[in-house]
C-alpha cells in the first residue's frame, strides 16, 4: 500500500510538472477568436527583422513548453497582411498582449496574445517625429522612441492605442527602458557621435543626461540598475551599467548582445574580421547581485556558435531558459536553447532573417 501511495503521489507530481502551463479550460481559448490554433498558453513570438526595404519582417509563433514551431508568419496568418518593413521591437503588455514597433513602415501596433492586431498608430501622421524605433510600457502607457529626436506617449485604452504627446530628448534616440517612473533613452547622435543616456523624469518634461559610451544602442533594466550596450568609439562593443541610486556609470566589458534574466545578464560578443569575414563569438554571464562574471555558464554549446554572429539573446521569465539567436544576414536565423543552468538543450530555425527578439506569454 505504501508503494502504491508513493507511485500515486509521484504520478500526481509529474502531472503537475507537465501541465503547469495550462490554464483553466474556461479561461484558455486555443484560438482566441483568431485563425491559428495554439495548443497551450505557453506562447512565444519571435520578431524577425528581415532585410531593410524588403518588406519581409515577420513574427513566428512557437510553444515554449513543447518546443513546437509554427513556421509561417503568425501576424500574416491572423491579419491577412504583411507586418511591414522593418520590425524593430516587440514587448509584452499585461503578460498576455504585445506591442510591436515597425521602423520603415513607421507604426506601432497593439496585438492580442494570439497575434491578432487590435489597433495601430502610424507615425506617418506625425512626420516631424521621424521613424519609430523602440518601445517600452509602464502602467498602460507605451513610450516609443523615434529618429527625429523624440519619445512619444501612446495610451492603451482597452484594445485601442491612442497617441498622446511627444518630448524631444536628443538626436537619434535608439532604445528605451523604464525604471521607477523614469525613462532611460540611448542617444546615438546625428553622426553616431553622442555618448549620453537621456533620463526623462516622471513628469515627462524634465530631462537630465549621463555620459556613457559613444554610440550607445540597447538599454535594459534589471534589479534597479540600467544596463547599456553600444558600438563605442572604436567599434569594440562596450557594455556597462548605470546605477541610478549612485548616479555612476561603470563599464563592464565587451558584448555585442545581451539578454536579461532574473538578476543575471547573459552576454555574447561577436567580433568579425572584415579582411577575412571570419567571426569569433564568446558567451558568458554576469551576476547583477554579486558583480561576478562566468565565462563558462553556457555548457556544451554547439561549435558553430563560436563562429556565428549572435543577433539577440532572450530569456523566458517563466522557466529561465535562455534563447541565443544567430544570423548570417542572408538565410533564416538559428535559435539555440539553454536551460536556466546553462545546459544546451536544442536548436531550431527562427523561420526568418535577423531574429531581433523573442517574447514569452503564459
């Protein structure tokens, strides 16, 4: 009897593990009113940039629990039209919706958790703002950078995305992050010679600036700190951290791409020798709490990563898995999956060119 009881408890535990992503049947709808059936709430969406002016950006859906990939553009399947040129950013809202910024087509769109478009704001109506680049959301407000020098506010009202206003922050703002009511914006400058991080106060009027590396690109928030990557004056991919509490910026090393997990920054530095076109990539991690780096975090990584260009790193907040995406700028990208402990698990095609980012829903 004890043996049977143990087996029953074990079966129950295993069942809980494999069904932990499932919602109540009354809540979860496999299509959500769209055309694409999704087997479980464990949805992930890859934004592939495509090639500039080719109108081949797409969004690929996969089930992050089973690993099953839908190779067709879910945006096109759900909405009967192309995403546009060029998909530059994607974020989650409320854990079950998405906002996408499309650069050359110049709009920001609100999608439901199945990829169905609910509303969009075209920046073509606001010519002076320039082309939209990156987005972040806080408390129902989407903040979008655009190359004309602005950060714009878009309010989410139900299923509608409504333009509010804009604030000029500097020349060629690229990426944006939010922390404690403040916005942190990387400024590249007209000639890619700026070396500042713009900090927009919660009043959306007051702006201060911090000196960082030249030509900064990406900015992320983790554990009340702001992490930045950029090209640098020497094109050597510096990355560093700005501590708002101390008002200090510290360079941490070299990384062409980073991904942010729970108190951990995952790094990749891809360096190409343009005389031979040979690329060398090193992977690692950085513990935000301790400040320690680990060059051996990624274990049993396929050998081809060491000679590939890592285009992006994304982290699943629900299980800690790390997705390292590579690109050769010509063929569909590859996505390599590692556990939260750094163990290599599998790989699959991104089903599109230049995988920019992966977001996860549940």
